[in-house]
C-alpha cells in the first residue's frame, strides 16, 4: 500500500471511493509521516497490548498501531469509510473495524470480547468537535484500560493536562485529574494535517489512576459542584456555585468559609481536595 500520509494518495483514494472529507465528523487526516510514530511512541503500547482507536479515518495511525500492538479495534461512525479502510488495511490481520458511534458503544463488553487477558490502551486522533464527551465517557465508565493517548486541539490539550488549582484549570481538568494523571506529550502544526485545521494540535497522555485522586461519597454531586463552579468563570466560586446549583449565596459562602477558604476565591484556585471539602461543608 502506498504511503497514506501522501496527499496525492489520499486524494486518489477519496476519488476512487467517492469520499469527501466531512467537517461534521471533524475529519483532518495526518499527512506528516512522523506524527503516527510519535503518537504510538507516546502511548507506550507493544505486542502485549490491545488498542482501542477512535476515528481511524483512512487508517494512517491505525497502520502504525497494528505494527506495534497485539490487536487494534477501531471505532468509526462514518458509514462511508469501511470500503476505503478495507483497501488501506488489507492484509492486516490484527485489525478490526467497529462501525458505530463511540458514545453509544458498550466499551466494557467490547474490551471483554476483543482483548481477553490483554492490557488495553486507547490511542486516537480524536475528532476535535467532540473531544470532551469522548474523553469523559472513557474516564467515567471506569474501563479496564491503562491509559488514553489522544491527539486533540492544543487549547483542549492544555485543559486536559492542566493541574486543578492552577490558572489553566477547568471542569474537565478536574475530571481528568480525578481519574488519571495527565501530561502534554508534543504538539503538531496545522500543516501536519489535510485539510489543515486553523489551530495547532497536541497529544495528551492520561494514565488511569488505580483509584480516584480524592475519595468522595457522592461522586455525581461532586462533579455537579465542580461544573457549577466553572460554569461562569468570571464569577467567584460562591456566585457560580450558588447560581449553578440553585442554592442561596449565603449558604455557599458559609460552606466555603467552613472549608477554610476566602469567600471571594475563584474556582481555578481550588484543588480536587478543596472541592471535596466544600461539598462536605455544603452537605453538613
């Protein structure tokens, strides 16, 4: 098979299968030949591993994963891609395509069926328009996976890798840090993709924690509190939480003070432990 990062090869394949890239599916194919290798290097997978890929496109990253991993299962929502992937992945016997929306797939069942006895990792060039819902599904379902290594918009990568309690943190930073330890691995210029996006991209690796970073009794309530706090970033945590959870401001201020914080504290200044303390004070 010719090099899948070659624009002329991509165009020829698209023409052959009457395939046009979809903005709706966030399709930007990798054309920098060094990028797939770097992504797989960052993931750390080898022949022992089963890998879940999301959004294989024409198979650029998929081929590199299949070379290194024991088995690759790629989940793709675009019904136009299977014939094209059948050509680009022909002869690769450790690859399987699942034509489904990843947000609707029973990933626990898929892992049990496809990767018995194998350590599992997720590695993907994610569609940028749906990064957060996919990452949250992968983390919150507590899948038996060791790590997630994903290419996303640099702006999203910064949020995924931000440490709670620092200026760059957000609700998703808190969620990612609750379930995993994350770090930004490298960036990729717009010219590394076809068509070129208007933004820089970056790869983030999230290593799943054996247990959450903090112990909370009511996880759903904890994340509702965090989402409320970051729901109106320009406001103090007290104002945002009161508005987001429908509580009186006095009640929230009292809880924040009881937890040991200034009532004017901003949400980005609070750590996971701090939010847990505020939740406990609110319940009390």
